[in-house]
C-alpha cells in the first residue's frame, strides 16, 4: 500500500490564542506527532494567522483547497488540531469537506478522532461541528451584550479615537479598566478652526482642505488633508460630545450601515469640542447646498461622457485623474481630465496636469483599436501567451532547470556507486543511501516548483473565444454610447499614463483568461504608446 501523504492546516484568530495552547507551533507539534503515529508522510503546512474560521476567506486555506482540487495534488489527507480550526461554520464544513471528498481528500482531527467513512463517525463529526458553531454563535452574542452595555455607559469599545481626541484609561466603580475620550489640545484647535472656516468664514470643503495643507498641518497619520476627511469631521457628532456605537455592520465588512434604530447614541459621553448650535449650523448649510434627493436623481439619470475615467493616471503622482468642465471656450476645450490628488488636497500635493478630453480620447482610441487589430491577427495571441508564460515563470523555470540538472548529476553518481557495488560482488558501498535520499529530496523540490508554475495552456476554442471578444470590441467601441464604451475599455485596459520625458502616453492592455477562476493574473499584459495630442502637456 503506498504511503499516504498529509498536509497540516493550522489557524489562530487572535493574538491571545497565539500566546496560549492554541498557538500555531502547538497545533503543528500535535499534528506532526499524529502523522508520525499513523505512518503518514507530512509533505506540507498551511498556516493562517489572525484569521477567523467564521468565513472561508483565508489565504492559506483557499490555496490548500485550490491545490486539493488539482489532479496532480501532492497530498491525500488534511490534518487539523480540531475541526473548528478548519471551520466554525456548519455550512462551510459541509461544502468544503464534500468538495474535498469528491476529489479523494479526507480531513482528520488530532484531538477529535473519528472515522468519517463510517455512519458512527459521520454522526459524531457532524455533532462536533454543530457544537463548535453553537459555541461561536453564543460567544458572539455574549460579546455583543457586553459591548452594548459598555457603550450605553459611555465607554469606548475599541479602535482609534476621532481626530481631536485621545484615549484615556480609567477604572470604573467596579474596578474594571475602561476607555474614554478626552480632547487632544493640538488637534482640538484644528477641529475648532475647521468648523469656524465652514460656518463663519463661508469656506467650502475644498477651500478648507487647501488652507490646512497650505499651512502644513498634517492629519493624525501625517498625510495631507482631503475634502472627504473635512466632510467627515464636519458631520461627526462626536464633536458635540456624542458617542455613537453599532453604526456599521462589521459582519459584512463594515461598509454597510445598520438601521438607525440599532445605533447606540450616548449624549455627553465626553467633553465637546464645538457647540451644538455650531454643529447644527453645519448640517443646515450642507443640506441647503445640496438636496440629497435631487442629487441622487441626477446621479441616476446622468451618464458620464468621460470614457477614460478610472483608467487615466496622473503623470506625476500616479493618482487616478478626475474630470471637470468649464465655459471658457477661448481655451479650445470645455471638458478635461486633471489630477485627483490635486482636486482633493490642493496644489501643495501635486500639479493640476489638465488634459483636454476630446483630443486625448481621440488619440487614445486610434492607438487602442490599432493594437487590438494587431492582436486579432493569426498567431499573435498564441505568441503573446507563450511570451507571457515564459516571462512570468522565468524564475521558476530557471530553478526547475537547475534542479533537473542536479538530479541528473545525482543519478550519474548513484549509477557509479552501483557499478562499484557490482564489482565488489554485492558488497554495500558507503554513500549510496545518502545519495538516494538526496535524490528523493530534489525530486520533491522539483514537483513543488512545477506545481507553482502558472499554467497558461489554452485550447484552440478558448483562443478563438478571446479573439472573437477582441474583434467584437473593435466593431462596437466607436458606435456605442459612452457608458458602454467605458465598460468595454475596462475589460482590456489596466492603466493609461503620460511619460512627460518622452511626451508619449503608455497604455497597459490586459487580456484575461476565458475562465476567470483558472488564472489569478492576466493571461497577457501588453504595452502600447501614442503621442500626447495636447501641446501644453497640462498645467
């Protein structure tokens, strides 16, 4: 019976676990002993540090699953310390273990030993998984209760204090260590100035941004101010002494806000930096400047005519260019692209680098269509794919070549030793076993490197599919409306940027694999150039 090959999967979700008996070294030690006792060969280890098992979005875990699905995988068994290291979600357990079993890979636990191939083992393993998920859900609920009570009492639940405040530790009546906010003298003055500039000096977000950057007043992180940061300061009720918690849904990444009735808002939780009247004046002024419902309706109806937005980069700082317009027809243009960093943070951070829209887009489109036409020619796609394969895998191919040479050299030495052994009528020659072990190690290294190679192999049908897609884009790009043109361009363009030294624009064209799951990088990356049509080069 061939020796079974196993890999270890270890995970910790927090610093505290990393320092206790669940540390990754402790898990690996137990897994190694388990494999040794079973007579299995441990051929790899996959480690996720600071990753929760409530989700399958873990880099090492995903890499392990991806390799397990391949026909030439190098393991038959995944070994974990406990099943909750693999997953704490019953749904994920069922999905991933079913997927692994389909490909002939089993999951074993060191501390919860079951035989998943028997009815009894299947039942026991399922019960352990349900208990683990119950523990996780109960822990989450209890933690939420504690944090809710802490917030209702006006204490901080973690994270950085907003600009203008600093965290201070105190001891409550029960002797527990708690965190509150107190004003930071230097930052508090800046916050007061921001509110004063907006309400009393009638300055807008951008004007305040430019003024702070002009005075070389940094943000807490040491960066320049942006108008979005100014907006956040002016609309943050923390500055009137409110503590708001449970505002964002962090279970889904924190980007989505929870319903307002679920927020916990505590008034007078800390010393305010501005008066309530001043804060209300900000809300009144910003509301009068822009009616949200009107703005949203316009946003839905208006389609941007700027087809290069999001693709065009500033030639100086590399930030995405934004768009603007004016009515000064004497300049020869009314719509233009200009630096996004300049727009947000002012001239102290970057030049404006204004570029007229129509001239740039016409010159770009001619170069882009010419390049796609060239890619459609017979043999060009095949050449580019092979070139990209060699370029991307050059380091690995060189290493594979060197390992193969090393194996051939070892094989010659083994043959010489065996011939010497034959001459001595079967007498064992010293060094043969060491050479065979060395060869076995190098063969394992060779297999590992070959597995790491990005496979760019495509069938003739897949190549024709890519060619048909490119040809379709060539036919449609000049006749579609701007919003559709932009979608077509985003499929093939990674970036467009002016090189001021040569006064040429560089277009980085990408061609993706027909099946997005087959390759974790573009199939082709190709550069082409066109001359800057704007003689002024932007100011």
